[in-house]
């Protein structure tokens, strides 16, 4: 669902209005909520993008606009997209209620990007816009706990990418340069990291009862089918 917004031609077209390349926009929109920080801080917060690639995107964006301006613009576009694509979802109110309860329950310790985005003022409070923001925050939460779990497993971000389903293709996409480590010895550690990430993410969902969790999953699946179907 987050991907549907990020890959929307309208989103990319408006990004170009800021004078940003696709890569500069990707990095600055993702981490702009952190404010005017050094690229090393951005790379540490994102985790899975090669530091050199983060620096390239972050510094390129900084030549034309402030990071917080990109993040604010991105949030406006997310709300616009949510109102257009989720606003008429039949049970958007219930989706918003359940997702918001999970987002509110998240302990943000060790999750700088999630914390930064959760503190951003939301410019549009229509149900579709708010639902899109909550889904973005749920995604950012899952990405953040995945970084924590990977590091706890003893894997580097590159090793985790190589051991994952996209392997070297994923490493190239995230700006990592060869040579790459062999995937075989890393797979078991990645499986452990995934289980830890699921447990960490599940803590916030534990604030819903079992029936509500099942309901939320059903609503997300239904919305995903609607968006990509």
C-alpha cells in the first residue's frame, strides 16, 4: 500500500517540481522528518541503504530544498493520495481507528524515523488522508524494528539483504557495491532476525484484542486488493 503511493506517477511528477531526482527524493522524503542532520545520521537511521548512496541523495536534495520541507511536502502528497484512493474505502473509519491505536501504542525507543514521522503535524484530517498516514507509520515502524532485529542478530544490513529474497539484486538497488558475501551462512541468522522483528512489531498490535487484530488484517488485505487489483 505504501508502495502504491510511492510509485504513483502523480507523486513522482510532483517530486520533479521540487527539482529532485528520483533518488534524491527517495532519500530526502524518507528521512526529511529528521530535520537538518548529517548524512551519516540519515544512513544510520535508514540502515539498509549504503551510506555512500544515502549521502549522494541527501546532499543532492539539500542543494535545492531543506529536508523538513521535502518531508512536509511528502506528507501533504500522502494525504492527498489517501483522500483520493482510500477515502471511499467502505470501512475506512474502522481501519483508521484500529491502525491509529496500534501507532499510538508503539514504544519509539530505538526507532528514530518512526518517532520523527509520528511527531509530524498532519495537514489533512479527512478519514482517507489520516488512514494513509497511519499506514505509512505502520510501515515505518516495521522497517525500524527490522533494522534493530538485524543488528541484534549480528548481521550487517548488507548481509541481511544478501540473505534475503532479493539477494544481490536488492544490494545493487540499495547502492551497495560488490564484492558481496555468500548468502548461505547468513540465512539462519536472518530467519532469527525476522522472528525477533515480528515479536517487536507485535508488541504494539497486542493493544488490540485477538478479534480486532484479525479484523485489522482483513481490512488491510481488502484495501491492498483494492489498490493493486
